[in-house]
C-alpha cells in the first residue's frame, strides 16, 4: 500500500519568526511524527515583521527546545507574504496582534478564514479565553519554558483535530 502524500500545509506565524513560531514548528513536527501524520502534513513558520529575516532562531528558544528533548533543526527566519495564503491550508497565529496583522494582509475575506490562534486548539485555553502565546523576546529563560508549555498543549489538541480532518484523505 502506498502512503498518502502531503495533503495539508500549516504555517505558524509570530512577529519576528525567531522565538515562538520556530519553537511551535519544531513541537508540531515532533507531535505529528509521533502520531504517524508527518507524511501528510508539513509545518513551516514565518513572522509578520521583517527585522530578523535570514537569522537563526533565538538562542534561548534553541536552548529551551534542547532542554526538553526536541531535535535541533536549521532555521532561517522568513517574513509572511500575502501570496502564501494560497500555499497554506491553515495559518496559526501566536497572538491576537499576529492574527490581526495576518487578516489585514489577507487578499480576500475567505483567505482570512484560514487563520486561527494556535492556542484555540487547547481546550483549556479556549475555555479560559486566554489565547495568546506571550512574546518572550524581552524576558528571561523562564518565559521560553512558559510558552513551550502553551505550545505543547495546543499542539496536542491540533494533532487530534488533524487526525479527524485527514482520516479520509
Ligand atoms: P517572536 O519574538 O515574535 O516570538 O519571534 C520576537 C522576536 C523579535 C522581536 C519581537 C518579538 N523584536 O522586536 O525584534
């Protein structure tokens, strides 16, 4: 039996694409791999801003992922471009500012509907209404551990949702 090929493309988006979204991409790929969905889903990341384009992930993000057993990966920051709404099935914003910026960038209202907040996939966060992954850039290492926790819980919920979504593809 042949394996299904990639049918679903995700892009996680923060402001700088050096802290939150590269971490979320690593966690999501890892969870998808464990769930047996890695061949069906790709995960990229980008920022709404251009300041860090071409740079690697922030060393605090790299260290936090490493401390928690995630594999290293090469990262080069990118800026999200309006024509990528055609490329991705799901665009996941890390906070409400990123969400608003992405919706503004969307060429059509329908394209804007492919954007959601990552933490909306965590039932507990959804119920609490606290849906931002806070920007850790100006804080210490503790902030990076804290956001990893949010990202991991949301990634678990997202993988469950994708299992349903992709079951018949
Ligand atoms: P990120 O964090 O959006 O999670 O990558 C930030 C990185 C850089 C800046 C702000 C947030 N900055 O102002 O340069």
